[in-house]
C-alpha cells in the first residue's frame, strides 16, 4: 500500500506509522486520518505485528485537526461528513498502540495521542487543547480523556484557558507513561512496543480491552467484563503454555492460540 501522508515500517514485531505532513505540522486532515486508520487496521490484521507505534516528527506529533479544512464548516457538514467515523475506527483496533510524541501534540493531535493506549514522550513534547483560541472546544475526546487522565483542575485550565503541559508536567499528572531525551524517545517507544509484542498475544489483546472498559463502563459491569475475559483466556493454548512453563521453570513460547 502506498500512502501520501504517512510512512509505515515494521521493526521487530512493532508496526510503526509516522505522520508525515511536515509543512502543516502533521495537521490531521481527512486524507491523513484515512491513511492512518487503514495502516493501523492492516497492522492489526498482520500476525507478524504484535504492537503498534504512532509517531510524528521531532517538531510536531500533530498540531491538531486541519483548521483550514474545518474553517468553513457548518454544524450540518460537521455532523454528516463522517470525519468522526474515521476517529472511531481507532476503537476497533485490538492490538495496543503506543503514541510516541515529540513537539506539538495539540487539539486533535493531543486527542489522538490520548486515544492510543500509552504515550511515550520526548522532553520537548507539549500537550494542549487550545481549541478555545479558535472559538470552539475539543471535539474528539479532549474534554473527557484529558479530565480522566489529569483531573478536573488541570483539565479545566487546559480546555478553558489553552494551558499547555510540558512533558515533565504530563508525566507528573499521569498523562504520559515515560519521558526520554528527544534523541531516543522513538527508539524507546519501539523497544516498549516490541516488549509488549513478545507477550502472549490473546492475553495482550484482552488486557487492553479490559483496561479500556474503565472508560466505558460502571465499575460493576467492568468487573464482570474483566472476569469473563479472564475465564475466556483459560481456553487458550497460551494459558496452558504459560502456566506449565512456570511450573517447570522454563520460558514460555507463545503461539497466539
Ligand atoms: N491545521 C492546519 N494547518 C496548521 C495547523 C492546523 N491545526 N497547525 C499548524 N498548521 C500549519 C500553519 O498554518 C503553517 O502553514 P503555512 O502557513 O506555512 O502554510 C504551518 O503549519 C506551520 O505553522 P506555524 O507557522 O504556525 O508554526 P509556529 O511554529 O509559528 O506555530 C503552532 C506552531 C503549533 C503553535 C501553531 O501552528 C498553532 O497554534 N497551530 C494550531 C494549533 C491548534 O489550534 N490546534 C487545534 C486545532 S482544532 C473532531 C476531530 C478533531 C477535532 C475536532 C473534532 N471530530 C471528528 C468531531 C480537532 C480539532 C482541532 O484539533
């Protein structure tokens, strides 16, 4: 598959998508989002890939949805142009996705990073929901995921007053998993992706589903859901292998079945 706005490659068992609209600081227009979702879906279906990394450039992960594309929109065109359907495709990706973020992660760029399962940041990363400066508010999850991640006090400052979080602040507030110097953040994200890709594939998939259920379900339903997924894993060869390997003091070999 050839793409115009992204680059894709595989390193080990990590599928890597690089957003590549440098002149627009990787602004997320329809073409880019379509290609991104197609690439993630392709990696999701590829048995050689166990985990994915989405990254941008050192200067910008993504500076938001494409303002030039949205400038003349109306409520009706926004509602009917199915742009949100592209974003919703992320929820259907079963394998974990790590956002490797350097530079600007603003508006939709920040929302995209938060919609991934983990964030590895460079020391130069800046996270913001500055839509208020455009006379709007976040529309792809920013008010919800940011508040769940950093709490109401900080989220209100970001959404109402366009406050940016530095990488160090994002780490302190629990928005990101790890922060590294800009020279190595991507390599570290890929290393983490390969570590996860080396684990039991079905368990990884269900673990992601179980954690993400926190954002969608009340506790009682989430606990029931977790238990059903737990029971289900006892039907896999990897559960037999993992427990037998432990008992016999050897390393397990996962088959993903
Ligand atoms: N869209 C389009 N172009 C952008 C852009 C953006 N978001 N951000 C930057 N660019 C372009 C600039 O226009 C400029 O292009 P040229 O003028 O050279 O053609 C080029 O990238 C370089 O930008 P600057 O010259 O401005 O560079 P600076 O270093 O001076 O400033 C900046 C960098 C990131 C601070 C600045 O560009 C900036 O403030 N950008 C806008 C950030 C922003 O407001 N982002 C939020 C956008 S609204 C939804 C889905 C998504 C969304 C909502 C709903 N649904 C599906 C319902 C998301 C909305 C948003 O993200």
